[in-house]
């Protein structure tokens, strides 16, 4: 067997274990999550919670499991967060342009 054939065979045999490793990654898949964009209205590190007022005027309450995600942020700043179904912040992202309501016909 040539070296190329051995390498190809090794890659083919290891592919299922590689895909299983990638599937078991701790990175959240995004299922059951949603993004909230708006202005940080309240941030209470002692209660591990906060509030965001969206550009559409809705207030969204969230809880923190990792307060380090909010390091350097303060009330009044625009933020975008990914929340799970229980309202826990999974990720804080760079801010985006304001979310505007769709024009009415």
C-alpha cells in the first residue's frame, strides 16, 4: 500500500469519530434561543439580572449565569444578547443598527 492510500484510509476511518466529537461540542446550537437587541436599562450584578428595552418599546428581563459577559457594559448602552428559553444570557454580541417597525400599508 502506498503512503497516500494509507493516509486516505486513515481519514475515512476517523471521519465518524470526528463528526461525533463535533456534535458533542459544548457550543450551543442556537435551537431554542433568540436574540434581543436594544438599550440596557438595568444591570444588577448582585441579583444577576437585568432589563433591555427593545427598539420597539418592549422590556425584556434576563438573568445572568456568567456576569463576566457584561464586563465593561453600563446602563444606557445598546447591546444585543442571545437568550435561552429560560431567559438566561448565553452570549453578548456587538450592537447593531436599531430595529425599526415595518412600514404599515
